[in-house]
C-alpha cells in the first residue's frame, strides 16, 4: 500500500504546482493589463529577443568572421619578379601586424591565365587574393579564358606601378632614343629589341611606339626578362625593354645605358633619363602596374579590410624603402576607382591589340 500512497502524493503535488504557475502567470498578465506602458515594453523586449535568435539561427555570424585566419596570395608568375617581390613584402608585413598567416603561392604558366582562372573559381570567403598586372586585362583579348576581368573578381587595390626602360648595351653606338629610332628607319627590320612576350604589355607598347615613330624594328620575344637581359649584355640584340628592378645594377655598373623611361615622369634613380613624352612620343607609355583582386562575391567588408591592410603596409618606411629599390611607385587606388581603372585598361588594350593586329603567338 506504501507505493500507491507515494504516487498519489506526488500527483497531488504536481497538480498543486501547475495551479500555482497558472495563478502566477494570470497575475503577471493582469498586472501588464493594468499598466499598458509596461506591457508595451515587455512586448518590444520579447520581439527583439525573438528576432535576434531567429537571425542567428538562420544566417549565423558574418561570413568574414567565419574565415580561417589565413590568406593565400596567388602570384601568377615565378619567384623573383617585381610582382612576386611586392606580394612577399606585403605578406610578411600583414602577417606581422594583423595576427594572421599570409602565404604567397606562385602559380606560373599559361601567360598568367592558369593562376587567374584558379583564383576566379576559389571560394569567395576573403581568404584568396590574386596579385595581378597588365596581362590580367590583356589575355581575354588574345586567348580563350574562363574568367571576365571586369565581373569575375572584386577589385581590391591598384597598389603600385613600375616604369620600364629602353636600354642598350653600353658599347652601343646609340646614345639617345632618337639615335636608335633613326637607325631603325635607315635599316628597316635589321635592328632588334628584346623583352618578355609575345603579346605582353611591353610588346604591345613597343608596337605602338613603332607606329608612332614610323620605325621598323624586330621584336625578339623571351619567356621572361632575365634571358632578354642576357641577350642584350651579350650583344645578341640591339636594345631591350626591361624594368628598373632588373636593369638597375647593370646601369650602376655601366654595362647598360638607358635611353628613355616609359613612365609619365622620370625615375627618381635616373634623373637624367628622359621620358618617352619628353623624347617626342607623348602618346606612348610603357608602364607596368600591380594590383590585387578577390573572387567575385567576396564580402565587401573583407575586400575593404584587405585593401586597408595592403595600403597601410606600403606606407611602412621599411617596406617603402625596399619597394623604392625596385623603382616601384606606390598608387593605393582602391575599390570603385580601381574598377574604373581596370575598365579603361581593358578598353585601351583592346584598341591597341586591334590596331597592331597583335596575336597571342
């Protein structure tokens, strides 16, 4: 009989507790009805809590906050190039100051198409950045590619430019750009100019200069700048177009001579070398630019954050000094302004490629 007694007592207690709770709730409801202001306040608090709980359950935290604290910086050419040097300097500085790991991944090949297509298909989570240059907007005019430079990426920043130089061997009889072009007119097709290519930004600019100067020189294409430099140093070609980063030491050693710079202004390290505009070719420019983009649909806050990290890093005195030794000119053109720049570059290169009948091979 003791078991049933306990069960009955427990059942009676549970009923009493339920009645007590219902009574308490009725009292709360009546008190709220008696005080409309309190009722409205309670309703607002409850609605707010429910809304927050629902939004967190559906969407979770912002995508950028969920990203792993690691960034992959994809460079579409091999180590040692100007673009690679800049990416590594920025990766080191961002890693040091932002508490994340920034890793440079070189993916050369396919005239920079392989790396660009891989970056375009990467997850848009803010963890992949493509460092790119002029070929980014040139390749779609010349080759079948799976990306659109204007829609497949989110522009981060145009970070820097690097002027190109027209140089000759120091033993060359040509002392000025006029000397070189006059000789090209006198001996059509005999003089040669080396650089990386074919269909590189330098090659396109060279063909435009030939048209402007009415001078017929033969372009000799190399896979990269170092073999072009070796050909010039060995007197196998008449001239070359190279960056100051590659030519600087040879210029200091007086094994090469610079005839002109392709930038809009003179290079600080070469104050006596005129620009193409100063040499009479105002429409000609041979300038490489270096920027960073992220896959399309990368969160805006991630793109903005990356841009601020990169531009801030380039203002560090140590980084600025190292970039200056490579004749980099900091730009810091970001967001919508960089997008507009890419559109202009895409259109301009398309026009130049059509005018010169440039082919990929």
